């Protein structure tokens, strides 16, 4: 993969852009993306953080942020955006894919790690969890917010969690980071999203939510 992407930078071009552009334009976009994430070239031994950042944006984050902007833009829908950073023995996807061994503590979670904070998973975790441990606190926070949203349309209906989860809008882009602590933030992955916005605005503007 590393050799392929070093020799053919168009490898990095998102498919929905590539289908609409010439090979010359694909090469230029690929070069920009490669320079943004791998300024010294892509090497499997020391560029895995940049590679994960790129894959994270290409496969998940940019589409999620774009969708959140679109669905919140008409003021008819309440959109609650979150960044999941809980880290414990229940991050099963991280263990399955071996991410912990590769990146240590730099990036805490994988896609799908949130599931075991919502469901019991008896086959994976047969023992009862200590109600005084940090893991239980994270499970309690997550299940309480998801239940509140299902029942009331608002994940934080009172002050019991110590934070009020604001709705997301295209301007302020407020979100809740759900980790070992609950923290408010704005502009999720802003540097990367701004870069991808610049690519799409130039080459596929119809994809951008106004």
C-alpha cells in the first residue's frame, strides 16, 4: 500500500471526486492530500499516525461532519454531534484490529468501540462490572444519555451529568466529547475538515452543505 501510494498519489483521491475528474486532476488532488498528511512521504514504519488521520477522514469523519451540517442547516432537526474517546477494556474493536499495539496511547478508540458501552456483551464480558470503577462511570454516562435521547429527544435533560449537550449547527459546530470525562468542544477535527472542504469546494462543490 505504501509503495503504491508513493508512486501513484491519485490513490488518495476520494472515489466520489475521482469519478468526476480527469486523471491529471486526480493526480493534483492526490498530491495535495499526500503533502497534507505525509509531507516526508509515506513509510509504514513511521507514518501510521498520518495514515490513520487520512483514513479516519476519508472513511468516516468528513462525511459525518458534512451530514451534520446538512441536517442541521434547516433549523428543523436537532442534531447532537459527539466525539467518542472512552478508553477501557471494553474497546473491543481496538483490541481486535490491534490498534493499541501500533499507536499506543495516541488515538484512543476505533470505529465500533462505543457498542460495548451501550450493550452488555456477555460473551465478551461475562463478569459483573465493579460499580465503583471508571469503566462503569463511562457506561453509566453513555447509557443515560442514549436513553434520555430516546425518551425525551434530549440527551442531557438535567444537570446530573454535569454538562449540557448543545445541539450542532453549521456555524458554531458544538459537540460533546464522550470520554473518561464529558467535555464540550467546537469544530470537530477542524484543520482536517477545512482542508477537505477546500478540496471539495474546488472540485465537487455540490457535495458541500451550505
